[in-house]
């Protein structure tokens, strides 16, 4: 590897980040209702004002993360927009006051349009709340993040009934890589600088890493999106599916986990099998 190229690429990435942030801060903020417009044309025009909860959560998280980690983005306008969108989520993301289930899509003013029978709206909601707590210090956001995280874990590992997904007799149980990799990302998020959270989710992090590694199949030469619950390749279309970008993302989560756990074997697997292999065979 030619390390002399790293500063060049760091500069390119910094410039691209500045360009992207300028576009979104100019065009995506809903000043009337809070939250963000995410269906934008190339010139920044809003072509659909529906609000997808996972995208709202991701943008809140990104603004807060940049505010907290990158000095040039430690700006009052980013924090204000993130808090406004976070409050929009607090008031509207859940489909009802007595439910932990989040909508998938909301109207511009926060009415539920559609619910998905998955955990991903809730995952990005959790990420948003945790980062909001970190930049504002307001405990209500942390309480909300931990409560939603614990509900997600119950859905995944104990009882999925609350997701509203009917159990069909002809459907074989599967391990979708999206679930453990997203949970591992949440573990990484919530345990940052928090020993209590690190201890609470220690076993969950180990479980997630093990589940992700089950997707390394065909004698270590393919990362498959779906495998059986006991880690075997599935027949048919579901078993054939590969998504190189998804595998690289999973590799990044595994790498961060391996570094925290000081696990050189897992670190090597994350880099060689989940990053480099998908990149080259893409």
C-alpha cells in the first residue's frame, strides 16, 4: 500500500463532505414542521415531502456526530437543526403513544403513512437519540435511546410478535445479516465512553459478531446476505444473494468491535473477508 496517497484521499473526502453538507443544509431543512426533506432533486428541489423515519434518524445522527467529532462542523445551525428533527421524531415517530413501534414513513407534519415489520426505523431512531444526548446533555434522549434499544433486542432475540410480522408455515427461519450488523452498530454507539452500557451490551456484541461471521460461506470466499439460523447456506434465490457494499459495512462494524475487544483474529477476518474480498469481487 502506498501510504503517501492517504493525505490525498483524506483531502478529497474532506472536500466531498463539505460539498454534500452544503447541499443538505441548504435544501433539506423543514423550517415549518421540523425534520428533514430527503426526496430532493439534483438542484435541491423537494419532489416529495414524505418523511422516512430511518432517514430522519440518520440525518440527526450525522449532524450530531459531525458537530461532536469534526471541529469545522461544531456549528450552532447544525445543532439546532438536529434538535428540531429529534423533537419531531420524539413526537411523531411512534405509531401510537402506547407502542414502541415506529412508522416507516410519515407525512410532512408527522402523521404515520406506513409501517414496516422490521427493526430498522427503530434502529436509526435509537442512534439519533443517543447522539442527541451526547451533544445536548439532555437525559431524556439517553432514556429514549436505551428504552428503544432494549425493545429492539427483545424483538430480535425473544419475541418478534410486536413487529406485526405473521409467522407463515412455509417460511424457513433465516439469519439475515442486516439484523446482527445493525445491532452491532447500535452496541458500538451506545457503549462509547459509557462503561455501564459497555457491560450491559457485552454479551450482545459477542452474539452479533458470531451471527455476522455465519455469513462468511463457501470456504471463506463469499459473504452471503441470508443463511440458515445455524449458519448454513440456503438453497434458492435467498441463499445466493450477495451485496458487496453491505458486506463492507458489516466489516467496518466487525473491525470496530475487534479493536475494542483486542481480537486480532476477528480484526483480520473483518478486513480480509468482509472488506477486501467483497471490494475485489464486487
